[in-house]
C-alpha cells in the first residue's frame, strides 16, 4: 500500500479494496503495512493523538471489522489511542470481529516521541487460520521477539512494517530487512509474512520489497518491487511450521 | 581447508601453512574451520576419544602455539578431551600462548553421541586485536548466542564451522547459513568471520562459502567458493562494531 499521511478515510477505503481483491483470490489471511490507516511520519505528538483511534470502536477498526465480517482473517497496522496513551499497534480481526491486538515493543527513532512501548507482551493468537504472532517493523531487528513467538507455538508471524532505506546502502542491493525475515523464519522454522508500504511521505521514502517466507527461510512469495502497490499471495501448509527440522 | 579424517598431523601441518600464508599478508586474526585438526565425521565415540586432545598440552594446540609465537592471534577448531569428557571446542591462541577456549553449546545431529555440550558459557576474550566471541557451526542457528556475545561487548565473533548441504535445497542458491551470519552481524552491529571447510568426508559433503561480514550485515570478504581451499582476507575497523546504529 501507499498510504497518504493523515487521510485515514481514504487509506482505509483503499485497504478495503485490497482486502476484497485478495479475498476474491481465496486469501484467508491478509497482512497490511504498519500504520496504514494514518501514515507514518508524524511531526508532533498532538498530530499522532488526533489521528489515533480506540480499538475496536474507532472508525478504522470498525471499517475493517465490517469488511471481513463474511470473510476470513486479516491483520492491520493502526495508530491506537487508549486514554492519553498512544501505541503503534496492529489489530487482528476475524469474521467474528476483533481477535486481539499487538502493541509494538521496539520503537524506532522518533517513534518514541509519539508512542509508548507496547505493554501487552508478545501474545500468540489462536485462530481458524493458524497460530499467529505479530511483530511491527523494528521488532524484527530483535531476533528474540521471533523466538518468543515460536516458543509459544506461532506458525506464522505477520509483520506490518514501514521499512526505510539504510543510509549508505546500495539501493540496488536486496533489503537487509529481507535477510532478517529469512533468518527469523529459518532459525525458528516458522512462516513470516512481511507487508511493507511504498512511496514517500514528508520526504521519507519507504522501500517496499514485502515478502512471505517459509520455514526453510526462502521466500515463497516476493520480494515485491520497491514501488507501486502489489498483492503478494502464497498458498502454504502451516503444518510445515510444526516440524522443527533444522 | 579440506581436512582429511583422522590425519591430525597432516591437517595441522596444512593449517600452519595457511596461517603462515595469511600472516605474510599482514593478517592479525585467523579463523580456521571446526575440528580442522581431526576431521568431523566420527563413527564411534571411541574414535573421537582417540583423536581428542588436551588443551593446551595436546599436539595440535602445541603446534599452533609454536606457529604463532612471533605472530598475532588465531582461532581454531579442535576435538578436546578433558579426562573422559569430549568437547567440540575452539582454542584462542595469541603470541603469548593460549588465551582461552570455547566449547560448542549446540550440538548438531550425531555430535551429541560423541561430545558433551559446552560447560564454559559464552566467554568474550579481550585480546590485542579486539574483543572476540567464538561460536561453532550450529551455535549460529541460535541468534541468542550472538546476542550474548554482543551484550558482553564482542566486536567480532569467529565461527569455525562445518556447514553441510540442507536436504532439498537448491545447491545453486546462496547458503542459508550465510543469511544467518549476515542477520547476526546486522542485528548486533558486530563483525562475524565464518570459516567453513570444503570437501567430502566419509560421504558427507561440506559447502564452503566462508565469509566475513561487517556490522551493516553485508559481506566484506566472500562468500568463498563451494570447493577448494581459499584464504579470505578483510581489513576492518573494529570500532565500527562499537557504534550501534540500527
């Protein structure tokens, strides 16, 4: 996705179009990018607070709940507000509504100015489509966070993300972020589905290259391109994640 | 290196040739493959015990100590014997003799039939050429083991290894083992120097592809080829590992 900063209604409508397009292809689990409802590059905490929403009563979560009421599961990034506290969160939604939420633990760079670190630990959600963990962007730089998911039986870890270019790094080179996803899948023998955004927001570019990786560590879909919206689809057998073979 | 099983004297002599060739090029730290003095594919514990040596009095360590007495530091893999207990160990040797030893923690497959798991924890060695950690082969499948090195201030982790092909994996593909090394370097902002063996021993092939990786996660030397002995050299500034920039 290429969210537009501050245009929550437009962004959520676009995400619903993409969710429906994926569902029409038989997809049972959709992962959207980090903070895809609001955009990412906040300049002030007030701005973040104005765009943050309660879960599940806020308009973004409500729209997604409505969109998947007759479908299967999806996961999205959202700026969450609980009283005066803001989180960089992801909601897990199924046909029956909200399954749970994950609040990003490892805040990157200026995120710490706007958000509080997650206070819900690293939950694994038992769903009809598998045991799901969620990690958001910079969480993936901490291999322990994937390990904690695997130790709780997660079969797939969904990663809403907003990957940025690394200064000094050759942009023609594959993303180091992809290397981390592959290593996490291989060392834990799990699936990882990472959905990045594309486009430039307030001068900050994002690198795309979303991918879905299987327990051996190799991509089963993607990496996607560096720009343009794209739906990556993979058909997988989550039982492969229950055999720990390394 | 391509060690020959059971021919310790020949293997150590060959390793000394390679150490001297590297030293002639100004190298200050040499990493040799796992168990490069004895070979790897033991069939019985008795066989392993007969080839195991005390440290530092055994002939392999003694030969290496002599070889580097006027040089800088190197690290090697060795089958270590302490009384009736065998370890898959690496010795760290400097110009003044034995600096320390690391005993492999994560025994892979049949190794558990021959060796006891390491009982010395994950030491970091302060040396004239930097703060060194050591991990052996399958240890690298546990990202926590690199993290424990970094948390103790290691600037470079040396990895004597005997990587084997992964069943069902396209041999033309880059080694997943390299992906794990790159992820470990990047997520900890450290150097990693992994020295694999080549050749086939008692029907077991090894995959080569040794590499040296910098804190950004990209190789600064290698990966080496899949067969043939090779010396990989990189000139690095270990201070880069002290800046944690991710």
